[in-house]
């Protein structure tokens, strides 16, 4: 097995997640022999039933139109569209952001038939891709590196529960419950997820999830939450000097192609996979295309993250107010949030100024000049005692866990170990 860009030779992809499968589908449809290797036993195992949002505000193009233009079939997985989201301010005021279009599409990650991972997997199999699960390969033997996060810049923890509450989505900016970040509630067809994201590294991090759940129970009294399992994982945010090196293409989170501000990485994962495949088919230049099409958004998100790292609830409140005022003026809640994500001259300059201070060199990146956003340390304000309600949530979860409730983010450590072993084999 060798890494190859010769048209007659098979192409090996490391990682059967969204970016790797997107690349494989495009290549196989063009007649190339493609082998995708994943250390886990199936696509989506890393996420195990997590809901994730395909955002639809950062670019002019609708993401599903983009998928269609790349030959990817959005009807192969379940996606639930929302035009309204509860916006929860840090002082617990709840308003609604609304649009006439599509704000979010919620998809499920995991191994169930209706997940986006399985939808992509089916498309890959239909296109003739050879999938090898529980397969360990060396990085230098693969042409496309698509194995997701390696390091940790941030984490998210959530609880999946059953509920009889109607479909709903809420997004909360609250620096206590979600340090430097946000929490959310998603309910689709009787299954709910409450999740909190931590952009600062914490001891006893489960207390943030318990406190967040307690908050939602108090403010959404009809949840009737019955815990099923806990999910989560890490995000890896890096800037790379090169995205293609020694004939290898680094896509998705393996290439650091992520949203540094809030972690909406799926769109860039799929897009980068497609761009790598097109380069291999002689229809583009991956290095150039990543820089032109994706990096302006990535750099904007670095600038946004730098700003976010400097603020707390007072600024979060101002953001929520500005968002709602803008919506009242324009009649569309997507405009304000869209502007936040879009490149501007100010964000470009800010990126140039702050990125040298914000990012740390990764010495193990095989000469690609990778600079990672470190997981920031906790602040004094992150030390607090859990409320009685949060302690009760924790005790309830302990009972569910003793009865067999699964915690999937433990698996990320398995992936870390496997990646380290794979790098050790390589070097
Ligand atoms: C809890 C959580 C919530 C998130 N929510 C959102 C959201 O709401 N919206 C959004 O847009 N993004 C979200 N993201 C980010 C999004 O999931 C990622 O950006 C996206 O999945 C990255 O795609 P990828 O193809 O790079 O990696 P993945 O989809 O993670 O796929 C990587 C694959 O590589 C495999 N692998 C790992 N190591 C190896 C190895 N050594 N050899 C072979 N295979 C390997 C893994 O098993 C996995 O199957 C979230 C992330 C987390 C952790």
C-alpha cells in the first residue's frame, strides 16, 4: 500500500468520517479505486447519537445546494430544519431568533441508519468505495488524511434523553455554564440533547453539564427528561502552513479546518474532502482552493475566538441585545449572525495581529507547520459549588450509568491512543 496520486493506482483514505467519506464518494464516482480505513468499527461511532447543527448562515450558498453541486445526496440522511431558535441571554432572558429561510439543519451523528455518517457511508458503498473498519494504517501510506481531531482545543459534553416535549432548539450564551462558549438544547422527535461546550479546561468538568441540565429543567419545565446516555468529544483547532504535503491531503479537522469560535466544523469537513478529491481528479489545486475558499472563514473564526476569549457575560448580553435589535430592524435573525462569521478587513487584520500569540507549534506534525489553539486554562470564576439541583442531576445520571447508561466520549481517548500508536508506527 502506498500513497498515490497516479490515476491508475488505488487511493487510500485514513478516516471514514465526513471529510474522508466525502472525498471517497467524489473519487469513486469518477471511477477511481478508493479504500477508506478507520480505526473504529463503523462511521459515526465517535459520536454515538449526538445531534449536531449544520449551520446555514455563514455563506451565501445554502449548504444543501452545495452538497448537490458536489454530487452528494442530502436525502440519504435525516435532517430536521429549524427557522427559529430560542436565544438565551446570560441573564436568563429568552428571546427568539427567526428567519424566513433555513437557520439550522439538525442531523444525528452515529451509527443508526438515519445519521449523516451512515448516509455518507451508504453513498460511498453505492459509488464502489472499499471500506475497512478496525483498520490501522500509516499516515505515509495514505493519500488523504481525514482522521478528525488529534489534539484538544475545546470539549463538549452532552446528555441524550427521551422526552415528550415537541421539537425545539435553544442556544445559550452563559459563561458560567459554558466557559468561553455556549450550551444548547435540541429536541427532535422525542429525543433530546442538552450539551455544554467548554473552551476553558476544567477539573471535574461533569459539573458543568449537570448544572446546565439543571438550568434547562428549571426554565423548560415540560422537558420530562429521561436520561439515556452521555456523549461528547473534543475539537482540534489548528492553522497549518501546508494543507497538502508530500502528496498527502489533510482534510477536515486533520487539517484544522474548523470554526475556532464555536466549532461548527461539519461544513468545512465535507467541503475540504471534496476539494481534495477534485485536486486528485485534476479539477483543482487543493492548497490554493483551501486558501481561497475556506481559510478566509477559518481566519475570521480565529479573530472571533480571540475576541470571545477576552469577554464574559456582560459582552455576551450585549451580543444578544445587538442580535435582537438587528433582527427587529431587518426582519431576519440570520443577518447578524451571518455577519459575525463572514470575513471582513477588520477580522483579517486582527487575525494577523493576534494569531502569533494565540497558537502554539505542534512539533509532531510531519513538517506541515501546524499551530494549535491550546486548551485555555480555567479562570478563577470557573470555581463554584454545584447547586442542589445540579447535584440531583448528577446522582440521577450515576444511577442511569450503573444501570448500563453509556458514556461515549471515553472513546475519544481510545482514538487518541490509536492515533499515537499510528504516529509511532510512522516514525
Ligand atoms: C460534541 C461535538 C459536537 C459538535 N457539534 C457540531 C455542530 O453542531 N455542528 C458542526 O458543524 N460541527 C460540530 N462538531 C464538529 C464536527 O463534528 C467536526 O468538525 C467534524 O465531524 C469533522 O469531520 P472530520 O471528517 O474531520 O472528522 P470525523 O467526522 O470525526 O471523522 C474522523 C474519523 O477518523 C477516524 N480516525 C481517527 N483516528 C484514526 C486513525 N489513526 N486511523 C484511521 N481512522 C482514524 C475516526 O474514527 C473517525 O471516524 C462537533 C464536534 C463535537 C466533538
